[in-house]
């Protein structure tokens, strides 16, 4: 094939790829074609409310929908590798705890998973705080399964006076500051276990995470601001761990970099 013919063939090939596999990015000196499937994370917004407004144009927003409560429930009741730091510290402080609040605890999925390895059914009252649709479904399922130690509330004020606050996978979806949520309790819990907290070095950003049938605002916090918030509350960091497999990049805004997924055991100083 003559050089001119080869050049024309390459041009036609590249032109065809550009038409069928857009958008196109130049990354690290190489061409990178983005997946034709909808991205898991899209958009970058300054506040929770602006993310909600953007999400409403495409799908249901948030978890407060009765028809969504059973999605992935059985899988969520399984112990995952990033649960083990929680299990370790919960086992250490269990003798000091009479009541814990599991904020964003779905239908008691951590209670169901952890009772396989810890004596929580006989030693602690476990209160789940979540959105109304999940609370209704959780109560029904707990009654059917005879889980008397598992209680559900829609308002944090109804949780009681917990010794331990658990937020595993909560903070990235929380619609109020953590300080505001904790202020609804009679006093700050002595112990706090946080897991899967999404953080970054730059300014806090909200994106939209896509699930099967719903879009949810997802907050990636500025690390320095968040750590200062914990310090102002009076908590000291006893332990901290990272979960590399749960770091994320916003596909539509790769220039913002990758988030870091982090866990903490904190105690009032």
C-alpha cells in the first residue's frame, strides 16, 4: 500500500473512532477513550443542595424510596475486608457500651453481620438511624427475624443517649454536617467509629453517585477541615486506616484527582 493510501486509511480509522467512542481525552501523553456506560460518579458541585437539584433531572434522588430498600440487602449483611477495623475496636470497647447508635445503618446490616463474630445480641442495645423508608422496612424485617435488640429511629433525637456513635458509609451521603447530627443527641458519645469517609486535599466537593435505580449526592470532604471539626468536638484520633479499594475518581472531572477512603476510631479527650 502506498504511503498516501496508508495515511488516508489511518485518518479514516481515527475519524471513525472519534465518532463512535466520544468523549476523547489526552491523558499522560496517550489517548484514553471513556466508557460508553454511564459513569458511577458524575458532576462536581459546591453544595449538597446543588447536587440534589442536578440529580433530580435524571432519576430518583436519595435512598428514601420504599421500592429501593431491599436492593443488595443480603450482600450488605456480609462482612467485608474494611469491616475488620470496626470489628476490632468494637470488640475492645464493648464492655463499656450499653447503647450504640448506628447512623445510616440501613436495615441493621452491620448488626446482622457483626453478631456472627461478637456477642452484641446479649450485651448492647443497637439503634439504627436512617431515612423513613428504610426505617419502616427495617422494623418489619427485624420483627420477622426476632431481633429484639435492634431498634430503628427516623430522628436522631429518639436514639437515646448512646455510648458509641457508628457511621460506616454514612458521611459521604449525609445531608447535614456531622456536628449538626451529633448535636441532636443529649450529649456527645464517648466513642465514635467512622468508616469509608471520603476525603481529599482540595476543597470539599459534592458529586452524584449512580446506583441501579437512584442517584445520590456524594460528599468528598476536605481532609484538614474535617479533622479540625473532629478536634473542635473534643475527639482524639485513637486509630486511623485507609481503604484503597474504595478510593474514587469523578469520571467527568478527573482533574480533581482521587478521593481517599478512611476510617477512624475516636474517643472524647
